[in-house]
């Protein structure tokens, strides 16, 4: 249920609207690390079978939609999971 004051924005929250990326803008952002900070190796953390299945489904879906791109970077980012009230991911 959308509160009355936000009903005029309902289209922005529809499933259809969420499957479309906003217009592309060409920017070249660079993240400059401070000298005392550096990237380092850490081993992958263990995921449960359910988490692996959810991660794979998310990655495949968003690669298909072109929301993300395949990467050969040496570094990774963690995946955060949040369980729903019914216990599913």
C-alpha cells in the first residue's frame, strides 16, 4: 500500500520501471586511495548453497538486463544477503 502523498510516484516503483536503466551518461570517475590505504588479497568467504543459488540467479538476471557487466578484475566486492520474513532470500 502506497501512502497517499506518494501515489503520484507509483509508476516509479512498478516492476516494469525497475527493469529499465536510466539514460546513460558518459562519466569517467576515479576513486583515489589515500597513500596509507591499499588493496589487498582476502580469501573468498563461504556461502551456503542457498546463498550461492541466489547470487548466481541475481548475477545471471542482471547480466541479461545489462545492468552489470562481466569483469576480470583482480578484486571482488562482497554480496550482502537479507532474509525475508518468510525465511527466503
